């Protein structure tokens, strides 16, 4: 063989090797992911009895597994779940399980709990939650149904970066008129949408980075000002009355030198509640129970890691703002899918997975005793409260239009660290309480200092997710655009639904903060899941509002 021939052979061999190497790498990664697939199992637990699950497009999906056959119960991150092929049978089996397993409560009614998780939850973590708690909740006399939706930070940002343009998928954004006409025009719109993604993705990424860099000083000032103001407020309240000494206060005076609440309005509301003034709001306010050492440690570590906050702040703003936008969009897609909004017919029905489920649930309840036999509790955590509000608006009316059955679907509505805006809350829940006499509303929030002091491994900007939302993710235009899950925000709007027949049915509960309180109070935004969120005693105020303890499986070491 000539030298040139040998050289050509070597070149071809290297070329083949260069093509094979990435393929082998991809196969190896796939094998690693396959081996790392987490099997989620529990004795006598059937996931289809307690989970209704949708993907980012709002389609119903099968929660059994996303690797191998459904019976494997194996779940891998970043891999899509198969579409649910027979939703009618799935719902029928779930309803049969409800009818079979739910015991009557003290009043003879049987209780269903619908739980909606918040943002930044992977599909696997949401399935793990349902598997972990379902049997314990059922043992307490409540039948739980977990509404699982795709709120993964990774998939949400990729959607923002690669697929969504101004709230629409790329083919709708660039060529929605073509797509609506159907046929070859629909195919053309899809091809043009793909081209639009390719062309616009680099500018979107550059815009995220530039915006994050430009807003970084404002972001850092905002979260640090929040932290400093809460610590200053703590210093000023060191001489406050001891816990539960409120009945000794004079309700006609706001004491400037003896703060109990965080604002004068809080003082008045707490005083009215403790004296059981007619039509007062039920309120329980925890305290900052940190020791001086805890405060010094938190402040010191925050200051020492300030250089890290600069880098993390850039990443949080650049990626988090787009992710929040994509997640927010998904909270509506599960009710009204894009195809519903672009449908050609004038009377298109909603085909979002949760809309389908809620319609079926209402029909099933109607034919199985209705509200005379069933109580429905709706619990939302963080962004789940946005979904809760949509469920109330679209499906909260009575099962029967007859005025003799004027009982709404939802009996109790619970917000835990709500990420919905004050405006969304005020436009939904107070109207529901005004229209129907029965429902009650429970707000569960962290102590204000806990919101400001929260950090992830001391590497992120100070503040909980709600602080970040108020600071930069949600870009609030007015005070009513601030989140409803922060105590100081809620106190500003109580007068906006200040009607006597509503006050006693709106409960506010702010937990305590500090090592001394961690067994009876959530300490971080994601800590609510570690408490019995399904129990009335966890929501309610009363003689001993912080009696419920952290679940044994979540005990801190």
C-alpha cells in the first residue's frame, strides 16, 4: 500500500473513531442514567390511586414510570413520561378507590384532600412525596389526591430559552395564522417555528445574561435591604410582650415602645383576635426565637460569602426570571392547552389534564352523594396556590344549580407560603367567601425574619423564593403584585376584604423562627412538606396554634 493510501486509511479510521466516540459517550451517559433510575415503591401503595399528573404542555401523563415498563416504578430525571392513554379508565379506577377507602368523618362526611405542589419540583420528587405521605394521610381519615405538574427548574428554563416566545410556542408566535388554517399550512408553521427557535435562542440567552448583569446591583440591594430591615425590626421588638400575653394589651392604643406585631396594623389585629372581638380575624403570630449566637452566625456567614452572592445573583436572575415565566405559563396550560386556544370551533372545550380531571371529579361526586356526603379540601404550596385559584374560579361552584344545594365544591382552602400575587388572591378567594357561606380560608406563612434570612448552602442570595419573587422574578408593578405568602404583604390588604361575615373565615398563621422553634414551625420555604399539612390543627389558630410537630421522617439531626 502506498504512503498516500495508508495516510487516507488512517484519516478515514480517525474520522470513524471521531464519529463513534460521541455516540459511545451518549450511550454511556444513557446507561448511567438508566442505572441511576430511582425505583419508588411502597408496600400496598398504588400510585394511580393518589396521583393525577400533567406535563409542561398540560397533557395527562402516566406517573407509574418513565423508564422501562410501567411496573418497574423507575423514575429518571429529565426524561419525559408517557402520555396517559386511557384517562377515563384511570379516573374511574381512582374514584373507585376513593369510594372504597375513604372512611366517614366525625360528622358523617368523607373528606378528599387535593394537594398542589409548588415550583421547582421535579416529577420524581412530586411522586416521592405522594408515595411517602398518601398512606399516612389516608390512615387519618382523609383521602389524598396529589396534583403533580412539571415545575422543574431545568425544563422550565429550557422551555423559556428554546421554545417559548412572548408566552407562546414558537410556531404560534411566528405563524399562528398559518397554523390555524390546518393542512400543509400547519406543517409550514411548525417548520417556520423551528427556524424561529434556532434564530432567536442566542439573543434570548444573551438578553438573560445582560439583564442579569445590569440588574445585579438592584437585586443585591433589594435582598440585603430586606435582610437588614428584618433584623432591625427584631432589635426593636426585643422588649415586646412575651408570647400569648396579648390579652393584656389596650386595643385602643398602638404602643410605640412595645411592639407585638411587625406593624401597628398587626398590633391591632392581634389584639382584636386575642380578645375575641366579634368578627375579628383569627390570627396566630409566631416569634423570632433565635438566640443572639444564631443571629450573629447568620449575619456573619452572609457577609463572608458576599463575593459568592455576586456570581449566584447573576445566575439566579438570568435563569430564574425566565424559568418563573415558563412555570407561570404551565399553571394555565393544565387547564387550557394551546390547542384549545387555537381551535377552529367556536365552542371548544378545555382539554388540559387538570380541567378534565376536575370535571370528572365533579360528575362523580354529584352521583355519589354530593356535598351532603363529601368534604373537599384544597391545599396549595407556593406556586401551587396559583393553580388553586384557577381551580376555585373554574370548578368551585356548587355541584347542582338548584338553590337547595347551594354548597360550593371546596370547603377549606389552604395557602402554604403562597406565591400567587395579592391581586390574584383578592380577585378569587374573598369573592368565593362572599358568595358562599361555608368555605374557610387559611393562610400559613413563615416568620418574616425566616423569609429574609433563608439561604441555600450559604451560596445563594439571601432570601426565600418569595423574597426573590417580590424582588425581581415577578417584576411587580404595584404593591398588589407582591406575593400573598408573606406576612407583611398580607397585613397590607386585610382591609380590602373587610366584611364582617368574611373576617372570621380568613385565618392568618405566621410560624416562629429559630432552632428553638424548628420542631413546631417550618423554617424555610420548602419546609412545609415536613409537617402534617393535611391536618386541621396545622392550619388553625387557637389556644395552642403551634402544637403540631415536625413529622418523624423529617426530624432534624
